């Protein structure tokens, strides 16, 4: 099942990029609100997640936003896993030239995990997640391609890599 997810991930990103490039969205430089989605890979979970998020451009230096990640977990037939994150993010822009933007990320989030067993009581846990990271965006017109490595020091306590597409509204 993991190999199917890993093979489908690049195709999904390519499909989203091609679909959104034809959308008559505002130019990203004129938009204050940027939305998008993509995939996440968590080092400890060794699984993919689906990420949806966006941000508001406050000024030339700061952006504020959030994201939601639902982790796609393989589970045996008698166990059901649910893992998700809701994160608030601050981006500090330190380079923006030639369609490339580099930024630092500070993240504060709520990380939720539950295990439902057919043969025992369910177990769940919610933790506060604190993370740091960096990001890169590449503007290809109506679409921004992005990549964000983040290290969570609390919560799921893992290294995660997020990548996908964004567009201005």
C-alpha cells in the first residue's frame, strides 16, 4: 500500500500544478491571501500526509497562516489510526528575487493521535506541537511551487517535509 501512495504522490502534485496553472487566478504578487495544498512526509511515521493551508501577507517581511495535515496511516484490519495536525505558522522572509522566495518558519500547533482497536478500548492523545523550519517558493505564474522542511520539537516530535502548490486569491 505504501508503494502505491509513493508512486501516486508525484502524479498528484503534477496534476494539481497543471490544473491550477490554467485557473484564471490573480497574479500572486497582487494577492494578499495565498491558498494551496500538497503532501507531507513524516520521518517517524514513515507515511504520507495530505496538507491544506494558506497564509496572509502582512508586509514585505512577515506572513501569517496555518495548515492542516491528515496523515495517511496503514493499519492492520483490527486497528484504526487517526493522526492529524492543525498548525499556526509565521513566515519570516529573508530573500525574495527572481521568482524565488526563501523564508524561515515558526510553528505552533495541536497534534492529535488516536488508535481504535476492535478488541480493546480506544486510546487518544493531543499534544501541543512547537516547530521550526525553512521554506522555498518558486513562482511559475499563477501557481507557486513550495517545499518546507520542518522539525517539530514537541507534539509528533519528528522531521517533516511538506511540498505542493499554492495560488493567490
